[in-house]
């Protein structure tokens, strides 16, 4: 999150291996949340978004600054969706999913 509470970036790692490959409920839940956030943000015209999943249990997402009030509201909503979803998974599976939320300044 940036200093205004908008989704700036997200790094997810280590959420795989809570179960067998293809049957890992934690990995599936985190993957669906992160991919949905990335696809939703990427579909927003005029919003710069980069995302990648370089390996099993790894995901990175970065957004550019919001151009106007509508983009700011969109980033706030996307960030809330992603945070609440990940918090829910972490609360249900605390041994397999831990979260750290950091506030950063945009340049």
C-alpha cells in the first residue's frame, strides 16, 4: 500500500506446499485472489500494472500511480479486495499463510 492506502505492490511467496501439487487449498486460494486482482487491474484502461509468477508459490504485482480520482478509488477497492481475501486465508490457515502489510512512499 502507498501512504494514501492505495495498492502499490504485492509480493507473495511460499504459499505453496501446504498440500500435494494440484491439491493445495492454500495455494489455490492465494493464487485465485492474486490472479483475479492482477487481471482486474490490468483490464483498467490507463492504469499501469505489471505482474508475474516466476515460480511455484511466487507472485509479484506492481501498479503505477493513479491518474485521477476514479483510478484512486479503483486501486483502493482492488487493494481492499486483495487484503481482505488474503487475511481470510491467513486466519483460516495460519501455519501455511502469513501476511505482512507495508506502507511505502511512491516516488
